[in-house]
């Protein structure tokens, strides 16, 4: 039984050119990039909790005030690195 529409060819035509695939290294993030972004998000969530309900999660988890200050320092460095990462990703062609 031949039904209308069964003879349509839905395969991709060869004359249509697909955009060239991007090299994986142009948009990939390194372990340091991901670590910095995760630290910035964790710091942002902690700051939000401090502002909303006066709960400092880092101070509750870490044993000493010096350790807490060290983590806050690392989050600050991660934020600076994230700014550099933002400009680096912004310079890449689309």
C-alpha cells in the first residue's frame, strides 16, 4: 500500500554545508577554571545566606576563624581569576 508522503527523503542533502565543528580546546574549561567558578558560586551562596538569615556556613563548617578567613581569601582570588576568565572567553571568536 503506497501512502502519500512515504516517498519523501528526509536525509540531509549534500549541497547544504554544515558549519565547521569547533575545536574542543576553544570552548573547554580547565580544572582551574571550574574550581574558580565553583568557589565563586559557593561564596555567593554563603554571602546570600549571611544576608538573608544570618547563617555563615563556612564559619559553621570550618574549625577556626583563621581557616574561615583563608577560605574567604581563596574565594576572593577565585573571583579575580573568574574576571580574567570572563575576558578570556569574551575574546574568543564565535
